[in-house]
C-alpha cells in the first residue's frame, strides 16, 4: 500500500533541501477540495486536489512567518508538479521577505520632532 501524503511530503522536502540555500523553510501538503479551471469551458470548478504551503522565517523578531500556498487540481499530480509548486512558493516567500527587509519601520506610539 502507498500512503500518498507521506510520499508527497517527501518529494517536497527533498526538493526544498536542494533549493533552500540555508533558509529556514517550512512546508506541508494536504489533499482536499480545491478550485480549478475546466480546460474546455474555462469555468471555475471545485474538485479533489492538493494544497501546497511553504513558509519562511520572518527576519523581524516577534513577527509571524512568511508563507503562501497554491492549489493543484488533480487527484495525484506528478512529482514534478509538486516540485514546481514548492519552487514557485519559495520564490514568492523570498520576494515577500525582501519587501519586509526593505520597508521603513513605522514609529510605534512615539511622535518625533
């Protein structure tokens, strides 16, 4: 017997290890109902699929981790689809982390001048 969740998580973990470059990365994948698009009618559908989630530690102390997710509409997508999703999500998390690092801090309860 194959327990797909463990196998899918193993695929994502192995791929993230090769592309994380030492970042503190979190991940999970769950099966459930996801939104998709019917390729013939272009209408939105709801059906079985997977949601892949990737997180990065926030560089600002005391702030929540940075994370994003993406649905994959298929009962059992290929390993490559999971790898592509993980790589895409990691890049989006890195972009958000870069924004956080370059934002000017807001004054908290103190008026200057």
